[in-house]
């Protein structure tokens, strides 16, 4: 495990989403809201296009730290604010970048702050994961 000093990047990755990614997630989650797969519905309700599911974005973000942790069971708490939608273009898809940094450390846990961006836009606000330190 990387040294737990505040500000240290412990994990990062890029994720490419496609419309197929959204269909697969819809099937797994049961969330078949048409804003996640139909451009006409998304634009009719005032959205800029088909959006990635918020929970998909949230899950991809936290999954970034699992290899560093070695055990997803060490995640004690996780929360985010959804600040901007991830528009998934029919041809280009959408690229997300996730950077995980140590935000705080105490005797038993660490807070990992996740920055999730789509281009220059931060899509999750206050994305924080509390993890149990290794024994």
C-alpha cells in the first residue's frame, strides 16, 4: 500500500464509457430510464443528451481504489454529490478520469478523496471514501 500522507495519489485511471456500457449497466441494475439510452427523450426533458447513470459513475469511481486497497471489504463509508451529468455521445462515448488522493488519516481509517472528471468538468463533488487501515 502507498504511504498514507495527505495529498498522495494512491490510484488513478481512465474509463471509456459507450452507449453499450449504459445498456449493460441498465440490465444489471434494472434502471431502464430512457434518459440513459434515448436521445429524443433526454433532449425532450431538457438534458444535453443521453446521460450515464449516476450510480454507474459512482461505482466506477470507487472501484478505482480497490486494487490499491487489496480488499473492497475495507471500504467503510462512501458518499458523493452529483454535480454534473456525464453525457455519453452515440459515437465518441465519454471518457472519465478518476484520481484518488489521501484526504485525511487517523489511527484506524483514512479518507480518500476522489476527483472524477469528464473532460475539464468535475462530475462528482465531495466524493469521499473512508477505508479501514490494514492490520
